[in-house]
């Protein structure tokens, strides 16, 4: 299965309804995609290149795969003036207010981590050009809450109001926490 084809198919499947009779309230899948959009935009503002969105194979899905300079990682390895290219596999958890799982962090269980690890290995097997980069697994926690702004559009494009917050329809999405190297095997 080609990753570009499958990513495109998955992105298409997760798009918001365009029917004017569709519900004004987005479902959890739509909210999740909006959270991923916010994190991808934030990563790009930080200088990261987004290689894939919603890449999947038979083992699972990786929300965002990004390539960038890891200045913190270089310092930790004893190379303060060197920037390493790092491949970040990012799991995005978007939650509404009053959620039960610590803003999504509890949903990144050991089982989920193992699936992400396997999925990343399969991704790397398809991209030999990236296999020599250092890799890490990041987790982004996004909060979604009703906004006072009331628009009549159904899930309009994400509009960033600053680097960590965005409006989408009746919702404000905020990047609560971005955890670099959240887990390892």
C-alpha cells in the first residue's frame, strides 16, 4: 500500500461534511482533525517540514510525521553548536473540556505506544532516505472548547490567532502541551 495514496484516502475520509443540511456541530473525528491541523501549523512555524499527515498502514496511523532541526537534542548529546535532522512521529490528542483521560495523555497507553512504534518502523522501511535520521515520538495535547464567537459556517478552515491557538467554527483549539520524546521503546 503506498503511503501517499493511503494518506490521501484517509485525509479525504476525515473531511468535514459540505452538505448544507449537515449538523452544525462537528463530530469527534472532525475535532481531532482540527487539532492535528493546529499542531501541524505550529510545527511549521517552529521550522519543521511536515512530511505526512495521517499516514497509516495495517498496524496503525501516525497523525503527523515531521522533519526538522532538533537543537535541544543536539545539546543533550554534547554537541551544543550542531543541529541534527530529526524525524518526529507526532501523536495528537484533542479533547473537549471535562474529558476523563488527562487531556488525552492517558490514551497514549503502552499498547498505543507499541502500535506507534511498529507503524513508524514500517514507515521507515518505505523511506530509506530517512532511516539514518534520529527519531523521536512526540505527543501534542490540544484542548477544544466552545468559543464565544458564533459562526454559521460548518468547520471553516483553521484560522490561527497566535502560534498556539486557533478558531474553527464555534470552537477554540489551544495547544496545551507539546511533549518532545514522550516515550521510547
